[in-house]
C-alpha cells in the first residue's frame, strides 16, 4: 500500500534490534488521513468476505481498526491487555507471550461481543513473531466465530509470524512488507504477494 | 449531542458506585458511525479555533480523537500511560491520580510532537474527577503550547472535575452531561451550557 510505504520511508526510524519506530504517524502521533486510507484499503481487500466485526488489540491497532470498521459499516472491538490472572466467566481469554518484554499477558474480549454467527476481520499494526495475532485468532475461535480475514499494517517478513499463521490456513493481507532493516535501512518485500 | 445521548440511553449500563458502563459502543466494542459523528461534532464546535493538534490519552480516547483530528485535518497524539518512574529527557511527563485504582501513574508525550506554536484540542471520553484532564493540560503547558479547547464525550456533572477545570479558565464542551446515575437511571443535565 503506497501511502503507508511512503510514510515509512519519510518518517520511519530504524533502531538497533530490528526495531522500526513509527511513532511520528502511527502509534503515538497518528496521521488521520493515512488511517482513513489504510482503513479503506483493508475494507476494499475484504469487501466480498461478509465481515460482521473488526477485532484488534489495544492500543496501536485501534485507529486503523476503527477506520476499517467504518468503511465496512460494522462494529469494531478492541481486545484488552490484562496483566493479572483473575478468573472471569464473562470473557474470552488468550495468553500472549511478548518477546520484547519477555513476559506473558492475557488478552480478553467480553463474550457479549463475539458470537458464533460472526465473521471477524482481525486488524493489527505489526506482525513479527505472530504471538499477538495468534492470541486474537484464539479469541475468535473460542467464541465459535469465523476468522474472515487478517489485515496487518506492517509485516516483518524476515520474522516467522506471518509464515506460521499462513501455514495455519489463515489469509493475511499486509499493507507494507519489510524484508530487512539491516544497516538502518528499510527494505520492502515487493515479491511476496500475501 | 443527540446521537451519543441516544446510544447511552439504549446501551449504557449503570453499575453501583456511579459507574456508567459504555463498553457496548464506546470503550470495548466501538460504534464507528457514532465515532465519526462525535468527531465531526467536536470539529464543528472548535472549527474557528485554529487547532493544530488533537491530544488524547490512551486507550478509550483514541477513536474519537482520531475522527476529530480527521475532521479538522490535523495530527492526533495519544499520551501514553506509564507505571514506572524512569527518567527520560525526551518526553513531557505529568502525574495522574486514579481514584478508582487509588494509585498514581505517569502520562507522557514525546517532546517532538508538542511545540510552543501548537494550539491543542484535548479530547477525552470521560470527565469525572478531572485528574486525567488536568494531566493532559499540564503536558500541553509544559510544551509551551496553548490549550485551544477541550472536548469531552461524557461528563459527570455531579462530580467536581468539570467545575475545577472551568475555574482554571479552560473552556470545555461536553457532548453528554450526566447529572445523576441514581437508582440505575441516567439523568442528563440539559441546563448546563458548558
């Protein structure tokens, strides 16, 4: 998706450890025009999939999930990150391992908001190891709903998450696919048609 | 704002302790159409104020701050909640006391994103005791920017936050003003022209 790739080239910042900092337009300061374009792009991609809900994970996925849901005319749900392991019958819960923080946390969605009739489009900002995405898929499966599609803003194709989730049989559309962040330089993966 | 008040009447849930649960359309499941309308309403209200940035606090303010910023054609920034008290020269920091959690946490904005030239519209979902709002005002003042306006989705006018912040000289526009949640019933404050 050209608008996102241009913005990454212009304002993205590569830090040691294969980190791409996008806080100037995506996850701290947010460019609303770009978010509207990204939402429309995700919606166009999944326009024929009868999506009934858009699901994301707080915090950084919310803006683009909202614009996607608006373009599709369906509700958006953001799963909540909870550190404590309290039991609660009224929520679907999945565990997510964070490689950066070396810790496991819970993600939760109230059972009222996902039903077996739902066809869910999962949206998230980054896909690297795929742990958060697998947690979101698990929440959908617990509810009996169907994963109708997955939309990712920035996929690091040099990490394993995308490959693993595609091998599980889920379609993923990534708007910007990055194959290398070596030497502080962003190299896009133009070949992979995800 | 009628669309928000209708939604509160239809889907809001009053819990003991003066809590209004709006997780069916605002802060867990989110109604994108309502968010677009709320953003347009905030933007209309402050259309002549030369707003250059919209500032909110993660998590629940993000959706409506994004649509407001989109309608105004300016960037949106969400302040981050951080529990640890690490020093960092590159951020503006304010402390916020949470009455519900009985704890103090930091909110932060990277110094790159607020400048003395900025005229900032602060957006948040709830105004009750006003602690979060005062923290956001403090971040703007630290940067040397001006608070060009404040927009709140739901103000509990039976709590002190709105009064205190108005007495500090800041204009507040609240889309739904609630004067009582007694006996599980939402009573709107129609008189107060904030």
